[in-house]
C-alpha cells in the first residue's frame, strides 16, 4: 500500500536522521513506525513441525530437481588414497 503524508519539515528531517543512523531507507523507518503504532494483536504461536516434510513445506517447489542435483552433487574426486595395509 502506498500512502502520501504531509509532515512538517522538522519531522521529515528527524525521520531522515533516524533512518541514516539505522542505515535504513526513510520509507522503511516510517513503515516500521506506523506498524508499531497500529498495535496488531500478536499472532498465535505456531505449533512445531511434526516431521521434516512439514518443516520444509514452505520452500517446496522453489527449486527444480535439476537445480537441487547441481547444488548437492557429490564431489567426483576420489580424495586422498587410503593405505589399508
């Protein structure tokens, strides 16, 4: 959502000073202040995942099988020789 606000110059300069001190954009600081002022009720705590499939459900489908194979393929080198004698 985009909101246009008319604010006093001294408020604008203080907002810019705070944003610079935090290393953030003025818009991000203003949005955070507005979100804090709204006082939304806290979300109900999520129950822990029952298994690995449920835990990783939010990321399912982000990568193709081929992309996963490339990321997690085995190193083809044989490594150091092992003397078993």
